[in-house]
């Protein structure tokens, strides 16, 4: 739902739900299931805050989600929440800190942990290493993710109820290669990943990430076109994360071209909407 509904619309309900569950669990200090539920709700609230561009609240909610998972004595959930915070750090530009957090998340797991959890973490590490321009580590992480993808889960263990698919790995491969700056490989990865993205927000984020690479490799018109497509989604769903990424893209583009003028027009309209 969060991938196709405005975060601004979902946030009040998520925050209200978090307050309610806190009140319930406060009277049950040894309720592992209650703390696990709290962790999930706080993690969801963190994701919504990140999508709205509220970095401070996102960090606070991710930290809460980790503490609640620890109180639930659930290493798998702890790993998931630390990994989510690590990926968030990478996405806001703190790639080295993100890698440290992802390493910490990995230490919560062992070979008995679900393959889906290990594939997901390997995919996040690949994106982080791509941002750090570490090709060897990025490739190793992607290979690990591919090796673990599509394995049938054994006993279902929340939050990993289903296999981590090759389509999901393809999405992270596209992101990692775009951040690394390998245009040829990133184009192939982007083309392979896009059909597997069936909801608007992930599609838009992938488009603007790929557009940034295109802009930096002298493919400005194509980059502006993708940026405009992504911006329409960001505008429709109130995703400041997408809009902010498009603003960054615009700073990489030349001053004049038909496609760039269209992008400028829509970015300006966003400011005018805020004034009404």
C-alpha cells in the first residue's frame, strides 16, 4: 500500500497506530509479540517519514524500531530494522555509515537465517558499495544476492515470509550500478529491472536514479524525460523523496533544452502549489 498511496495520507494513521500500540505494550513489559508489533509499526512510520523528506523523524523512528525489536528478543527483526536504517543512510548520502550499519545487521544473522534475509542484506550492501565506487565489494555482494535469490523458504519467519526473488535483486543491481557510474551495465540492469517494478513509487525512484547517471554521461535529454516522468509520480503521491531526487537531477542538467524547460515548469508549479 505504501508504494502506491501518498505518504502524507498514510502518516497520520501510522503515527496514531504507533501511539496506540505503545499504550497497550506499556502495561505488558515482557510481551515479546507486542514489542515486535511496535517495531514493525515504528519501522513503517520511519519509511513514511523518509518518503516525506523528514530525515529527523525517519531516523528517530528507525532507532525506535530497533529498540523495540531488541526488546522483542528477535534477532531477525533487529537485523531487518538495522538494515533498513543502513539503507536509509546510504540513500541520504552517508554511504560509509550505511555500510557499518549493514555490517551490524549482518552480524545478527547466521547460516540458519532465511535465505531471503541474507539476499536482501547482500543487495543493500551492493548498493552501498556502488555508492562508494567499490566495484569488487559491489560485485561480490550482488553475486551473493543472486546465489541466495529465489530459494524456497523453509519455516516462515517474520518478516521474511516469502523468497527474495531475482526480480528484486535486479532492482538493487540497477541501483548499485547507477550509483557506481557504469552506464553500459546500468542501462542493461535498469531495462531488466523495470518490468518487475509494478508500483509507481519504486518505478519513479529507479527512473530518477538512472536519469542521474544519464545526465552525468552526456545523455541530458533522455535524463530530463525520465526525470519528468518521475516528478509526475512524486507530485501525485506527495513523495518528497522523489521530488528531491528530481531537484538533484535538475542541477546536473544544462540550462536550455525543450525537455529541461518542461521539467523546470513542473518544479516551479510545485512551489506555486505550496503557496496556495
